[in-house]
């Protein structure tokens, strides 16, 4: 399932209706998050690296199933390139996070989980 989310907003539908000209004006931090963990994610947080707060869960009430991807859009006024990402697994509420991701140069983040090592990893493309 592909979805689009405006960072800081629970509404998904608004970004689906954007024209090509509007897409061209989006912030350079926009990226697609792909869940290849084998588990559902109940929460996803993206906040500036300098922030002391994770802010709101960008999924809202939704769950990001294994295999799902979601396009996360930033407001054009967003200036920071360095962001932190945190995900919460639905089955046991465990968390994984990554710090100082340069979203000005990353357009796709794929999250994976290795059961043998009990480790979450991510690739940044």
C-alpha cells in the first residue's frame, strides 16, 4: 500500500491531490519510508536532529504493515537537512531509531529487521 503523509499532519489525502507543479515546490527533505521488517509499525516519528521532542506520530491512527511504503512530505519552509527517525513495532511496542539522517540527500529509507540478531537496520538511498 502506498500512502503520502505531510510531516506534522495526520491528513494523508491532501498530498494525493497535488498537481505536478505543486510537487516541484515541495521541500527537498521529502522521502519515502519502506517497511521491510516483517512486522507492522504502529508509530513513526520524524523530527529535526536538534529537537528534544519526537513531536506527533505521523501515522496517526494508521498502522504501516510489512511491505507498505509511505511518502513523507515536508512543508517547503522546512530548512534543516538533518532529521531523526523513530519507529515503534506494533507487536511488542519496541522502538528503533536512527539519528542525523541527511534528508536533503536521501529520498528513500528502507527499514529491515534481522530476527537472528534482533537488530533493526535501515538503508538510505
